[in-house]
């Protein structure tokens, strides 16, 4: 959720990350962008975001279906 804290400035970081994809390893590319994908915390954070969004989606579907 770094994009939320950095705001529009994160777009440049993200573009650079995408531009380097294929020219270096995933570890190197993400490290340059300030992420450490070798740490469990990175993945746990990503999974918690996915979990929260899944619960939100399930709640929206339940509301639409009247459950």
C-alpha cells in the first residue's frame, strides 16, 4: 500500500520498476524500488491486502444478493 502513502510520486517508482523488468532479477528490480521480496513481511503484507479485498468483495456480493 505504499502507493497510498507516497501518492502520485509512487507512479514514477512504479514506471521505473516496470521498465527494469526483464533486465535484472526480480530481487534486484524490486530492491531498487525499495521493496525486499526476500523478506516474509513483504509477502505477508501483500496477502493481508488481498485478504481484506476478498472480504470486501464477498460483503458486496452478499449485499447485492440480499444475504
